[in-house]
């Protein structure tokens, strides 16, 4: 089918992905780093990550793609368009996982992109623009912090030097590990035009399944602020020290945890507020804690609300600490502005969803994704499908073949619409 024929006939719902082929590809990848509970452990730039990349690259070459790798190890698998120098329509996600990750997080977006390319081949569709599927390096951030660092370098948020110098707990850098596994590319990371970009992903939350919706049309992504907090009091014996004379750092931390929770509820329904990590010193059962380190994670799609949450946290911590004689150190270590995805790309996703008659709703992404950085340099949007019980970052993460196929069909048609635009 030629591009002109498609224009005359329109893109109809008879052009579909091969759902069985996509599912089989996902299950093949799930064997690489498989865990006992049915999940995967493919940490970024490990031998298992290399093995997974090699399999995907092999599939892409079988589909006729040219493959290139940039300086951050991002892998670009390109299907040629009628105009070879035209800006590509891009899709992709990540192949790395959490230590106890699931079979769909990230990799669904990569293999969904590959399935789009395979389907274009099946139907002999020639697009005006090239179509690219991408593997982004180290999206999870579970081995190398921060998360999404390679797409961040691509978008100019981080420098190349910063990205390559990130270290794991053993002191190994991203640059060293890219060299070791053979994915240290030579082409520049970023700085090239993109006609449009899409990312396909499981929701990682419970909304779509609870509302019996098949597709989430992602309009925005929440902004984020991450903090590290240290409360310092005084260690003392748990027996002889009277209650009024104590400077209990853990008591202060407990009150801040409650404060964080109250801030989240005060800005519901879109706010999220979490204390996810805590270290108590000296962590002895009969010693009053003298020092507590903990983290705070705030998220909201409105930057003004996020700033208000920040102010409430700072004032609340100061009041709590002052009331019981604690010293405080509160540092914001990460700020990520809310993302409004490109309205034209959002509408392409919506039209594709309606073309198939899938039930759907607009959504705000609560998690960070490579698409959030990509949106700074290209018109971008996302497609969500449900996951069972909303569970992700967990070995029991699951999705149905029907959801997986539906999301890929929407991705195919959204990309086709943009790839067939004049170059």
C-alpha cells in the first residue's frame, strides 16, 4: 500500500498489529533476567541488559531497519521513509528494569515500536517520514541515578559528561559499562530534528482497570520535587532519660511523615506525597535516636501547587523541629517541571483510539518517563494501557494480551498519521 493510496482511502482500522507476534516477543524478552516470581531483573548496562539489547537489535535488522547507537548507548532502529532526510516519527522506551521488575514496564514500549515497524512491512506501507524505534539507556535509575539520564542528555537537560560519569554503588560509571558491553556509540546524543514522538507504556497505576478503560490518552505528566531531610537531636539512654528532656529525632521524623501525608491529601486528587526511605541512627533498641535521614517525594501536574507544597513542607519541618529541639537540614535534590504534552500528538492518539472504538479517558502520568524529557525537544505524547491491579515495579506486574494489542494498534495509527504528513 503506497502513501498516496493511504491518503485517498484514509487510515482505517483494518491496518492492525500482529498481537500474537508482539506478545511472543514480550515473553521471549521476559526470559532474559527472569525471576522466580515471574518478573525480570535486567539492570541497566549489565550483561543481561546487553543480551536483551542484542536480541532486539537482531529483530530490528531482520525487519530491515538500520541501527545506530549514540554516545549514551541509546539505540535507534530506523525504517526508511520516502524522504530519507526527513525528520523521523519516533517511538520507544527502555529495556532496563528494577531489581524486582515486571515483564512489561519499559520493554512494552520498545517492542511495541518494533511491532509498528513489522506491521508497516506486512502491509507494504511507505511513509513520507522515516519511523524509528528507540531503546533509551538507564530509564529506571535503579543502578545509576538519576532516572531517565540518557534521554535527559539527549534533550539537553544533562551534559554528556554528567551522563557518562554517573556511578553505581560499586563505583562503575555509565561510560565504562557502555564500553564493556559494547554499546558505547559514536554518534552525538541529541541535537537532531524529530517530527513527532510517542511512548507506549503500561499505566503503572489502577485507574484504567478500575474504570474498565482500555486506553489512557496521556495529556500531561506530573512535576516532581525530591528532597533529602536530616533531623538531628541527641542520642540518650532509653531508660533514665525523662520524656520531657528528650530530643528524639525519630519522633520528629514521624511527625514529618504525617505532615507529608497531610500535604498530599490537602492537594488531592492530583497530588502525591511520599516518604520512601529512612535511616535511623544509631538504630539501637534502647537508645533514643539522635539522627534520622529520610526522603520526600512530591508530585503534581500544576507547578504552582507543587511550589505551595514545597512551602508547606519547609514551614512544617521548621515548626516540628523547633517544637522538640531538633536541628534540621532540608535539601531539594531534584526538580522536574510538569509536562504538557503536544496537543497535536495527543489528538493523534485520541483519533487512533476512536478509530478502533476502544474505551478511553484522558490521563496525567504520575510517573516519570523518557517521553517527559523528549517533550522538551520534540512534539510528544504517550499511550497508556492498564496493568492488573495497577501493580508495577513488582515481579507480579501483569497485563492481558488484549490490552497489549490495543495499545500497539493505537500507537501504530498515531504514528502513521504523523509519518504520512508531507515531509
